[in-house]
C-alpha cells in the first residue's frame, strides 16, 4: 500500500527537521560558503542501495550519477557519445573494443583510477554470484584484458554494437566504475551504504528515510562543481513534494504532476521545466498466446489501435505533457523508421476489422493498470476503455497497487493487456525493441518468431546500416501485428527553485555537476 503524508504532518515532523538540517549543513560547509545553504533534491522514495551495479531504481540512480562516473557519456546537447573516464575508444575487430583511459584520475578515497579498476568493475557486474539486476544487458561480454595501466580491451562472445552505450550512464544495465581496493576493504554491504566513486560529488552521510548528503569533489576531472553540498530527501506524496518546493525547503523536484504545474508557475519562487526526451515510453502490451481470446487475431489488435485516439488522450488526460510514438522507440533513437505509417484514429475502420475477424458485436476484455506508477496512468487507461466501448469492445480497467502489480507482472498474470513502460534514457537505440517485444525478454506476453529473428540479427552485427535496415523491417512488422496499443512518451516535469541555475539535460538524466546558485 502506498504511504501518504499530510502536509501538516510532514511540515511538523520534517519541516523543522529540514530547517535544522540545513542550518547544520551550512555551518559545516565552512565560513567561505556559509551564506549558501545546500541544494535540496526531493525524491519520490528512498534508495535501497547506493551500489551502482546493484539496482535499477530511479531514486538510487539520481544520487549515483553524482557519485560515480562511466567510461563514456552522452553529450548534453547532441546526445552523441563522448569521452569521460575513457579518452578514446575503438572497435579492433568484431568482438573486441579498446578503451584508452584518462590519466591522473583518483577515486574519492585517493585510490587511483586505472585499467585494473575498469576490469574489476565490468567483471564484477558480470559475475553471476553478484546477481546485478542489469547483468543481462552486458552478458555478451566475455572478459576484459588489461593491455597496460591505461588501456583495456573488452572482449565479447559475439558482435556487440551496443557496448559503448553500456559504458555510458543509463537507467539500468550500464557499468559505473568502482574502486576495487575499497570494495575489498568494506565488502558489498559496506559499499552499498557508503559508496566511493570518481564523480563530481562524494558521499558524506546517509540517514535512512531522512537525508542523503553529498559534497563537491574538488579534484573531479572535469573541474569541481559550483555547489558545495547536495541533500537528497525522500518524500513519497506528490503534493507534499511540491509544497516543499513552494515553501523554500526544496530546490529541485522531479515527476511533478500536470495539475501542480500552474501552482508552481504562479508561485514566484519556483519555475517549471519540461523535457519529453528520455521520459517514460509507455505502452499497453497485448498477448497473442498466453490467454485465448479475440486478441490473438492481428486484425482485432489493429482494431483496438484504430479505436484509440491517443492524440486526444495526451491533450486532455496528460494536459499536453507527452507525445505519440506508435512504436515503443524514441524518434531520436538509432534505427527509428520515420517512413512507417502508424495506426491512426479510425473507429469505422476498427468496426470493419472486428466484423471481418468475426466479432461484429465486440467482446469483453480487461485492461490492467498500475496505481500512480506513471503520469495519470489510471485516467489514461479509463480513456482507452471508453474509446474501445465506442467500437463495441467492452473493456474493464483493473487497477493494482504497485507491489501487487509488479508481482503479477513478473508472473505474466496481467492478461490479456497491461500498461508498462521503460525509461530508456541513455540508450537511444533500436535495441530497446528487444526489451519491449522480443518473446524471450523479461515480462514478454507476445510471441512472433519472425520479429524475434529480425531483432536478434540486429543485435548480432556491428554494421550500422544493416542494423538500421533490420530495425526498419521490425517496425513495419509491428504495424502489421499490433502487439501493443500505440505507445506514447510522457513528458518529464521538473519544479526548480528560482535560486537554482540548472536545466534538465537533453537525455533527461539528473546530472548536477553543472548546476549553480544564482
């Protein structure tokens, strides 16, 4: 069950505590910067671990991106991969990638960053005993060879075109660089609560359910950040997070609901910044084999899509904070096919397809939705059900608390259709279609051997033109098969205090190394 907090209760318990905490942190920052209180980031929940390799959790990724670094990163303006801890990289042959490393970099504890640390980090994440959640994303890697103290060769079992992407920040399945000696000293459990990296901020303290404090790392290889201290606070209730921002007790709040935007804009103390790129790509998956019924017929699945006016749903239910994609792939992603004509809104054509498939009077089905996992998710599903009703499909929306939803999702019990999403920030590649629609991917409920083959072939070649052609064919097949209700991407809405000079990066990740106080 989702916890909630009244504003009065939170202000009484946490408000005074936050003010006391801020006073303490300002004092500890030293006399030179005593006038600047820490920047406070309000999160939707508590991180379970701060070990980069051991989670796929947004609430952990946000502080981790300040603590750790990766070999490569996305350019914040162009999205192209660029050097970070690695100075350069190249493909030596079909199965070997070479990275030349930056010299003179140290972890926050003084331990040197070198090829041994890279080998350790990659192979730690690959170790089955470690059970890293994102391990399957890099499972094609066979081993890492240390060529010299500042050169590594990453050897793969087969061509792995996405390897450089997996060496840059992303939501899950990417390799953060960790210090081998420190980990040997404190162990996995110690590292999870007191991490050490090479990033722009170093760990100070973590008081569970109250605060996580980071301070600027003065020897950061891109230069020290302008803000001395960051404080991350978990506040589950949406309106309470916004209230903290408007009360001057927070500087940055993500996942602002659309109905709170006007309040922030009118406050005079904070502003709203919106980014669609990198936001959740949301779809309703439809099974074609796990549960018998009309939805096993591709004509019926097409009819479902033709009956749904997603443009209107985005304009009304999401108040314009989103965009229709059709395919579960961002338009900026490598391999996106701009020539594919996705399902439009045509209820009469939908009725004709239903008659052709033998369902002139429609049928009944259940649409499963999470409880407040995505922006206005319940209302989106209700709108879809209402539109389906106009062509004779009597759809019932079943809403589940998140913990139950996740359990049923993993067991493939949300049939015949359920809402899901991926946060593909950092990937931007047609390979995301594998996660969404390959029959052997986690949580798949659709099976098509021809589509599987196209996606597997695209994964198995380093030739970018061949990959692009294969992804184009895959998208054409998705249009014909309609294994999902047309995908859309929700916008990411940030509430930002007027004293903070910061804008979201183009890939929507929370990097604060470039943030400043006005």
